[in-house]
C-alpha cells in the first residue's frame, strides 16, 4: 500500500512541484485546490505520469476546499479518509499574497483578516485535525498482538511540513500581513513539533526564497536584477522542483533525529555576508 500525502494549494506553483516530486517516490496524493479545477487536474495527471516514469503506480485525486473554512477543512480530511483510509504526510502549502500589497500605513482590516484566515488560521487548525488522526494511526499500529512495540518498518510515522517563506524574517512594508503570518507559521511548527514528538510524528518548516511561480511572475524583472546584483550566493531563481526535493527528503525519513527544524530553500539568501 502506498503512503498518502495531502498537499494544500497544490494545483500550481510550489504545491504542484511538491506533488509531482512526491508522486515520483510512489506516494498517493490528494491535490487540494480552491478554484482552478483544470489546473488541479493537470497536476494530478502530471503526478500519475511522474509515478509511472519512476516505475510506480500512484493515485492522484483532486479535492476542492478553502482551508480558511472550518467546514472545508473537515471535508478535506474526510475526503482523504474516505479515499485512502490513511494520511502519512500533510503539507501545508496553500496561501495568498497580501491583497493589494498596500503599505502598512494604508492596509485594511478586511484584507488582513482574509490573509490571516488562509495563511495562518487555516494551516493551524488543519494541522490540529490532521494531528489527531495521525495519532490514531500511530497508536493503532504501535503494538503487535503481544503488546510489544511494532518495528519502525511496520509503524507508519506520519509527518507534517509547513511551507513558510524567507518573508518570515525579511521585512516587506507593503506585505506586512504576509510577513507576520509566515513568522507565526514558524512558531506553529515549533509548537506542533513539541506536542507531537512523543508519538514519533515529526514537524518541519520549509522556507523558500525567490521561487519562480505564478505568485512571483509580476515581480520577475525586479528579482532578475536583484539576483544579478548578488541577492543570493546561488545566483539563480529557485524552482518549485527545488522545494519538492526538500519535501521528498523529509518524507523519505532522511531526517529521523530532527523535528521543529527549519529548512531554507533560498539559494543562501538567509546567510549574512559582509
């Protein structure tokens, strides 16, 4: 039986890159989307093809849902349960950029509330619900008929990854709400990592840098110039595939003695240089 991953906001961009990378390792997937069903179907088709290219037979199902909605979050997990009966990896990827990109002196409460609902409240409570289910899975598989602990090969140890951003620690005065939400996701990772460690469920944060996607297409010229001027030691744009590889490393149990860890996929942007 294949392991199962739920990736929120995975119809395009970074989420699509993550989904395709996981499919290549043989994981079955739930592709969550908020509006663009055609993009979601394309992602699913590409995931199935990626699995086949690696000699794997994978499933990729799509599921509509706005993670800012409590009803949609519950329905999303119900869909995963009904479709696959298990959840091995949750990737909190869905998010929006600052609406209107207004200066902090001009930003509105309405836009602030909408961004926080999607970028922070949604992942927080989806992780809460997913964690409860993951604990059930671990406990139900954690002992054999004699009451002895099952082997690591038998017990599926689920994982949770939240896609944050270098904006968690880098100020943009026209995206104050976005920066604040991403910073809060960092603490969310630490809180859940601490709470879930006793169950062997590890939690991680990935901080992408300048990644080529729909979200950054409008500022391409700006970042082309900044990268050329030395913004990052690795002098290129990042790609969704770069983020996908980091997720695959975590999903593949390559970091068994780490939790609450922050993994930067940013070309070295986080390095301070003189």
